[in-house]
C-alpha cells in the first residue's frame, strides 16, 4: 500500500539550515570574542535540532523582546489539492475548512476518534482547490517502529513490543471516500520554514524582502491581517509569508524555496543582529511560546497529547468548530465538554517540571511543561514570596509552567471568574492563586515545596493580532 509519510530515519535528520547554523555559531564566536564551541543539539521530532547556540537559553529567550529568528525547518508542509480536498479536510478536521477564503490561515487540531490530540497545525488555503497543512516535527513519518532492545529481568536483551507511526497525511487519507479526487504532496523538501518574531520583525522582513511581502493581498494600501498569508514571487521562486503568531507576538512565518533558503536565512540573521536580535534554539522557543498571552501556547506532546481531550485548553474555541455536523473525534468532545480539567499558567521560584500542583494542601493537578524565564517582570516575581536571590533581583528569573488542573481554580460564585474564562469583569484581573509545587513519588508529595502562583494574566501581553502600524515606524 502506498503512503505519503516518510520512513523512520536511521539517524536524526538535518534541517536544510544545519550548515547555516554552524556559520552563525562561528559568527557569534567572532563577534563576542569567545572560542567556538559546538552547538548543543537534541533529537527533536527525529531532527537534530539546536537547543541553543553560543548564547544561553536565557539570552535567546529575551531576544523576542526585540527580534528573534527561529529555524523551524523541522516542521512539515503537506499540500492537499483536488476538487474534493476541502470536503475531505472538512470531514476530518474540527475547523470549518469549507468556509475558508484564499489567503486565509486557520489554526486547528487533528484528533483521534476518542477526541484526543494527534497534532496541532496551521492550514493555509492557497487556491480554490489547494490547501497547505503546516504540521509538527515527526508527524510526517509512517512506519512500524521497534523500540531499542532493553535488558529484561534475567539480563537478556528483549524487545517486547512494536508500535505503528502514521503520518498526519496518511491518517487523514484513511477517511477519503472512493471516487473522491484528492492529491497529496509533501512539500517539505522544497520549502524551508523560518520564523521572525518581535517588534522589529516588520523591519527585518522589509529590509530583506521588501514591503510588498507583508501587504494585504486584496488591498495593497493596507498591511496583511492576522491569520492571513501571501504567496510572493521573488527571483522567480514562490515564497509564503504568514502572520499567525508563532510566539503570540508580532511576526511572520516565512516558507522559502530550499535552493535560496540558506542565503536568505543568513540575510535575515544578519539584519536581526543589527536590531540586537538573535537566532533562537529550542529552549528559547519554548519559553517564547509559553510566556506569551494570558495562558501561553500549549505545546504538542506536553499539554496536547493522546490521553486527554483539548476541551478546556485555551485555544479550544479557536481550533474547534463544535457547530459543524461532524469531524473526527466530535462525539468524544461532546461527551467531555463538562470535564472540569483546566489548563493554567504558573509562575514559580524554580523548576517544577512534572511536579504536582497543590492548592490549600489539596492536590489540584500536575505541571506538564516548565522552563526558566528572564521575561517575568519583577512585580510578578516578587508576588511569589520567594527568598531566592535569582527571583528577587532586578534582572532575575522565575520558572513559567503550564499545568492541567483537575478542577477550575476559582468557583463560579467567587468575585473573579477563572483565568481561562471569557467572562472577566471589565478591567479586573482575576485573582492570583498561590500554589505549592511538590515532587511526587507514587502519588505522594515529597520534600520541600516550590512556591508559585497561578498567573491569570500570563507573563507578557500577546501582540500578534495588534495593528502593524504600532511597529511600522520604530
């Protein structure tokens, strides 16, 4: 049987910008007057990805306050085309695909039949019968996977199970009906994705590519709107510029033809450096996504996974149209709509990854993602009530974390509504709720708690959807 998904690579793959990242590392060493050291890398989604460069994760996390550049070439772009492409996608995905206009982007999820999350994605309508799905790293693989051999109780090497990986494209194609005309093509070897985020992103894009790239395709006198994209011919090749808020800040996601990507990437990086920006690795990228907006952005594989539905995740209403007649997993979501589980953002004095969350001595839930952040304001850090020096100094740090709670942290009868609710009273910030974060063994809290609180107004305001005129003339 033919498949769209790639085979599982024997070794982690290299992005198209792997060598350009080495160029950047050498450039930084020269500019900073320090010795070159190898880039710290990690296997992420079956790609050999930079965790950070010569600068630290904290330095890179701060860059987005000016301008940050990200090598996102590990994400895949899958094209669905043909007269029945929108029908198939609308049948499977929870977003309303058939209502999309050319040049529009939508954020949505790919769900299992039981309503849990296989992947989250951006979908772009490029033509009347053509869509591009931008999916996460590793979700382009279809294979039967055998884990490495491990030692059994007798000391023998055993391999007691295998499991199947199925790519997003092949999963969707399972729902194609006989006679429907749908063509699927993996564009990932043709396009290279680079994101530019922060208040100077507009200048970087204009300086490297020109102003036409970020104009409204239907009204060139205006800038492009939020969740739209342009396809632009540059040097005879097609580039895509989308504005979907990868870090919930001003910025663009750029899809460049592979044969021009390295040269353009270097131009982008050099221009970003002029505005005190940096190239940012996986560590800073996660901080930037978690620290933006009231709740932060859920991370695939952490807050989104195959064990829970996304019904109370902060982006649920944006990603899922429950008014649609049907989509994969809809009935499971209906059955789970009254689930009290709630996602919150926590600011804490130290690393709390996988810690239990306790409110007034009662276990309320568990932390799913955590990273140290330099972007938490002093006022927010002081509210923790910590004695730790790093928390209380002017340019200090604190941990930011996302957690699933088993119940809303505030009841309907209290003065303020829950952090995730749209029912907030005008101008009133919902209550910050102090929590204790414990390591756990067999479900029992152990050791001394880490102090923190649920932050209903997040870390940094989201700017992605705000008018571009704010940053045009910086």
